[in-house]
C-alpha cells in the first residue's frame, strides 16, 4: 500500500468520479478550513495503481510543538474490508508520525444501526458493527457514543428524507397530517418563498438570533453564513419564507366582502322565512367568519404599518452537494408562528430537491433524544413530521500516533 499526496485538482477529479461523498469531504470545505488556519492535504492510498482509499485532511498546531489531524467524515473507502482498513491505517499512521502529529480524529458518515422515523432501532434491520470493529482492530479508539448537542463535533444523529425516484405528490402524502395541514394553511395565507442574496444574509442571521434567544442556544455569526456562501458558492443557497403583506391584506378584504354579502343575503331570506334552518346556519357561520376576519384585518393593519411589503417569517441556509441537499441552519420569528413559515420553507426546498434530481434531503442535526421531555425533542419532532428517518452515525474515532505524548495530552484534556 502506497500513500500519495495529490493536488486539489486531482482530488476534485477523484470526487467527480465517485457516486457519493459528504460535503465535509469537499474541496470547498478544505478551502474553508484553510481560511481558518488549517493546513490541508489530499491523500490517496494506492495498491497496484488502483486507488483504494482517499481523504482530505486538516492539520493544526497542538501544544505549540506538536500537531493534531482531523479527517472530515473519514476516509473514502470500503470500511467493511478489514484488511484494507488495517493497511490504510498503518500507512496513514506512519505518515502522520513523520509529520509530528500526536493523534488524528475522524467521524465517518456511516450509520451504526438502522433506525426508523421515531428513532427506534429497526428489528432485523442493518448495522455496521463490523466497521467499528475493523477500525478498533486497526488501532483506532472509539470515543464514547453520546446523545445531545455537541457543537465541538459534527452531527452524530441526523434526520434524512429519501426522495429518490419519488414525485412531489408521493413525498407530500408521506408527511403526517399535521405537517400537510400546516403547509396548506401557510400557502393559503399568502406565505411566499424567495432566495436571499449574499447582501441579505443579515435577514437570516436576525431570524436565527430570534430562535436562539427563544430556545436559549448559541447561534452562528453573520461571518459564518458569509463564509459558507463564499466558499461553497453556487452550492449554497439561503431562502426566506415571508408573508406577502399586500396580498394578505387584499385577501382579508375580499373575505370580509364575501362574508358581508352572505350575511345580507341570509338576512333577506330570513325576513321572508324566519324559520329557514339553512339561512340561520349560513348567517351563523358567516357572522363567525366575519368576526375572525375583522380581527385578522386589525392585525394585518399593524403588520402593514410596521414593515414593508414582506414580513420575514423564517429563513434557512441549504447546501447542495452530489445529489444530497443539507439543511444547515435556520431561524424563525416566533411572534408570527401561526403563519407556519418554516413548514412552507421546508416544503419549497423539498420540492426543489426533487425537481433538480437529488436523491436525499438531509434535515441534518438532531439530538438523538426521542422523548417529549428530552433535549431537542421539538426539533426532532418537526423533522419527523416530514417523514424523515433517523440516521445514527458510528461516532468519532481517535488514532494515537505518538502514544506517550497522547497519553499525557489525554490525561490533561480527557479526550477519551
């Protein structure tokens, strides 16, 4: 087994030649790492002139004298081949040792075991326990498997919607009734979607801040969103769900006019036939509808006076990469949650995912906790409503390259 260092163009050509790679293994991600001070290298593991494994690695100083290596989403290789894993690990460790690296870490996007929409393990479903054992037997240490959110690590639990070979109607029918109802209501109530330009990313940031304050979590900076936009270029899009205020006001006015006319006709009929049950029912329903519309009209006037033609409801950033669409980050205006902006936004992107021929919509991170009282349940439940299935990845693995130094460092930092 030989290890070759290749340039960016050759690595990109390799990625173009294979069916799947995670966006965190992309050249765009490597450029993002470089901008944050990482040294990036592209490696290929070759046997008889055949590429058996490939990786993009990031290296950064550790304790001033030494270095740390991170392999985003691990090697691109067949982890089920025990001999291959062993050979690649041996050559990789020797290479890292020569560069003064204390330890390497990776987090392969490989499912540990099959789970369903509710997060339950599927009886008789698949698992990749052999991958874990192959890595361990090759010298990797598996970090403890944890649930909950950890911003220092990539997501271990994600929600994924498979849309391959499905129509939008088929996918929509798979949503739970509440989700379908909320989408229909949003669209009926003049909720629209449009793309945000780079100069408008502050709208996304403001909505993200609203959600962070409401749910008490740290949020990404505007610079983060701008960096994603700049590094991934056409692969990253930001979209906003907004209330079309003018259309909303107009629709209410039309509704008031319609219900007023219904009330007038019912009253005219009741003058001639006071005991008409149909007219009494029409009058009762129309009166109730009119009262509701008048309340909405007052609210609409307030909205109109406080904003322009668009009322931002929700916004999110999405990444399109090799047939998979990733839902990276979002925020919404809790005050106007009744308009169901997040539902309209998700449905728009799911339709776009299908229209552009992608096979997967990845709702991305969830906590891995699936009971109502547990952390992150609301986010998981929202994504589950779109028929998204839980993917549990195998976790993070450490490869000590300088055992003595790593032992000292581990005693200080309690890595594993």
